[in-house]
């Protein structure tokens, strides 16, 4: 849903010289009692004369257009199996604002999604025009006047200081002096529906603009695209390019603007429905320049191999694996994983059977064995939690999430089995093959003419 400022709504105020460069004041002290509900004004007209003069200018000197560039390498094979290297360049424009000086560096805040590109494309990290499986080999961020400015060696480069993907925020550093935002960080917890806001950015990367609007929703937890932070919604008309823009609100008592958030996304197919990352959740990173520690997500464990074997002793079990159905059963001490036809349950034909006799395995065979047993353990534990109380319902949700997480890797393993690659070639047992007779005698191998992959086989 990444959209940034589109419509320019100028603030009709008197022009004045830009303020002297200085670091922002310390964070505003909180207000207690009834003042907290009235901290910010419902109209920009209450802005102080100095701020009105400053914000009347078309460009805010403390706001910068950022150009993030990434170069990807994609490998393929040409005639004679000659390795070919293909290179694709991706360019993205967004907004950042300079908010603090640290020694000989000037710090710029922006969105993480503005300046970061995936290391490798594919598996949900697609980039238009870049083939899946391409590897990022270069990335840089520079300050430009607009998206129309060609690349030049004198454009100020920015180095990454700290980033947090969950917060969708990144802090960059410039060795070249920058104009600092003259406003302090505010208190997004004091925002109320109806409060006026001003967004300064570069819509479409085309030109500096001021977009005005109102707060239309507060206290929204944003879990889209792997994010995890608190947002508030505004009705300012915004579009691509304004991601990373500072969002200002006016303190009712003093008339001074404060930074209350960083614009980062908008709902697709909707105008005037855009979300801002609340500054209260960003302040620890912006001020401390370190990621806020979060507890590592608890990994849900499946049933033990012994428990899984005990379940199989009661009969076969069908489980999902790589988007397909796999029937699992025991044949003596061996365990068979039968990949069922893609039309299952209309057909129960086994496409290929993977037999695990417990022999040592390495490489892809060991990886496939581990993946199958992990999946089996998770499915056994999921079924054991069915029909239980609410606590077990939460456990089932966590197991289901783990199963979905593993699916892409499982699909790749099944593709290797079908292709007979990486030591996973199947053997077809004919009717006159002694192994086929053994199949009917002791059940250790599949029925005749069934393609079989034996894990750990020489």
C-alpha cells in the first residue's frame, strides 16, 4: 500500500528568510490533566508567526529528496553452457529530513522501504523488471534536487547508521552539512481526531510540496508487509515519493509545530486515506540510534520422531508438504512419504515415494529428510491440539504459521526430487525386479513400477 503525497495544497503564508541551522530542541515535556486532550490545534492558522513565515516557502530547507539506487546481477547460461551475467539497475525516490547533528555527521530520517532493496529477488521480494533469483551487488543513497536530476558525482552520499524494518524507519548520515529541522519531536499520544497536520515532502520525487490535512484515526497497529508499529491516519492527499516525510502538528498553546510522525504508506485504491508512523514509537531509535530490542519470536516445536512413529503405528497420515499432499506410513522400521497426485483427493495415485530407512544421508538428501520429519512432527502436534481450549487454539495458529513459512523451501525440495537433481534421482522398480518382490513380501519398498527415492542410498 505504499503511496505518497500527490496533491499539492500550499500553505498561504507570508514568506520570510529561512532560520539559522541548529539542532532540534529536546523532546517536548508532556502535559497532564485536561491539557493533554487539547495539545494540538485543529487548524494550521494557529501557527506562530515565525513558523508561518518558514512554512510558507515552497521548499522546506530541512526536507530532502532521496534517490536510492540498487544494481542487481542475474546469472543464466548461454550457448555451450557459458555463464552469462545480466545487470539491472533499480532507482527509487523518497523523502527524508535532517533532524540532528552528531559530530561531523548530519543525520537524516526516512522510511526503511525507501532506501532498502532485497538482497535477492523472489519469494515475495519481487522487483518489477528484475528477474527472480537476482542478487543485489551494489546499493547507495544520495540527495538530489528531484527525480529529474541526472546522477552526478557531487550529489551528497548518505551512509546507513541504523534501520528497523518493523518500524519502517532508517537513519542515514551525511558528511556534508545539512539544514536541520527547527522543530522538536512531539507527542503522538496526544493527537486527537480533527487535529490539523502539515506534511512536507517530494511527491513523485518531482518537487517539494506542502500537503495539509487532518487526523482521521489514531492508535492503529500496522502489521502490513511484516511491519509492527503504531500508526495514525490522515486525510492529506499523498502519493509515491512522500514516503519518509515529516508530519507536523501545531501546539495549541504556543503555536509551534512539532514532529508527530513520519508518513509511510497509503491504502491502495483510496484517496485521502494515508497512515503515519507515530513519533512516540520512533523516538528511541531516532534519539538512541539503536534498534529497540525485541524478544525473538518463540519457535514452535513439533512432536518428537518417537511420538510421530507412534502415531504412524496406528495407521497412515496425510500431511501437506510444498503445496502438495503426502501420505506417510510405516513399513517395518522404514517410513515412506508418498507424494500424491496433484489432483488428490480425486486421485490417490502416488507420484513418487521417498523412503527413509534411517541410513546416514548428506547434502540434499539430509535436507529433504529433515524437512519431511519436521513437517510430520508439526502436523502431529497440530492434530493433538485440535478440539482443545483457547490456549491450544493459539498453539495451532502458531503451528499453522510455521507450516506456511516452510512451504517455499519444501516446494524447492520437491522440484529437485522431480528433476532427479542433487542426488535425489528416483529408481523405478519393475515387476521382475527383486526389490519389487521384496516390496510385496515385507512392505519395505513401494509397489511395482513406483518411482522411489531412498534417502541415504549409495
